[in-house]
C-alpha cells in the first residue's frame, strides 16, 4: 500500500465493493459474505491489528530501554549526548525502508523525529545525572 496515492473515500470503497459483489453474483461467482461473516472477518482483522500494536509498543519500549543504556554508557565515558551523524543514519535507514516497502517517507520521517526527540530527552536526563561510583 502506498499512502502517497489518493485513496477512495469509504463511500467509494463501499460502492465499489457492492458493484464487485453484484458483478460476481451475476457472472456466476460466489455471493458476498453475509453480514455476520463480514463482522467475523472484521473482528479477526482487528484482533490481528491489536496483536501487531502490542508488538509495536513492546518493540518501542525495548528501543527506548536500549537508548537509556546508551545514555548511561555515554555518561560513564564522557561521550557527548548529541551524535548528529547517528541521527542521519537512522533517518536514512527509515527512508530506505519506506522506499523499499512502498510506505510514505514523510510518515516514517515524522515518526522517527518523534522517537528521536524522546530518545534525546531520556539521554539528556540520564547524562545530566552524575554517575554512581563503581
């Protein structure tokens, strides 16, 4: 799916689906699913989406945890918090992923800007705290 391409509105999609169903029935194809079947399919898709959201959120939590450990390492070894070249690497990787998978580069850039902003906030809070003696 390429979000950069215009999408039909919900009404256009519904009309197109109804036309497809009518054409299929008239040409000897299978009849459309009943409303109950359609609702079951929708629920199944929503359950799948909920699972993907859980995975996404857990992965984001793990990423932020890793960034905190990076912050501790930077603090303990007097490494500056800001690493502009690293931000560029992450952004370039996201742009390449978008291009490879037909996703919106604008969306992924905005998403990573939010993630990087939070990462910098966490690292800044960590680096601003004195290291504990070993």
